[in-house]
């Protein structure tokens, strides 16, 4: 599934307690769910999201985003799939950020 420019898709990051830490909407997104393989999503986010995530990762304080974090892929506010954020999955460019969200099972195997 490939989606661009939709305001109905978002990624919700959760804390250890299960509360929402951050919810961001991508500029574009590709979601791949293939039987027998690990699922993943790739998303591009605008400059303001890139700056926010970069500051969280570079922060001296304990930031939720410095470790793997569960992320819900949501459509129209409804969670449809659980993925995993890892800080090393973010690639910063001049005007946006590219993020790969992975199947949590990939890290358990």
C-alpha cells in the first residue's frame, strides 16, 4: 500500500505505560505486508517533524525515542497495525526525514 498526501494516516508512538507520547502524520508512506516475511512501513515526514525527532534523539535527557518504541499505524484515528521505531531507522535529509518502521517480530527472532 502506498499513500501520499493523506491527512488520515498517522503514526502514534507509545510510552512504556501505553500512553501516547507523540503522533505524527507522514508526507508519504509505503506499507508492505507479505505473508511469510516481516512487515514494514517506510514514511517521509516534513521538516518540522524531522527537527522534532532529531532533537529528541540528540537530547541529553532521557528521551523515549532513544530506544525502540511501539508505534501504531493509524488510519482515520483507528490503529490498524503495530510496528516498531528504532532510532537508527531514521535518515535525515535537508528538508525531511525518512523513517523505516519494522515488524516487532523481526527483533524477537
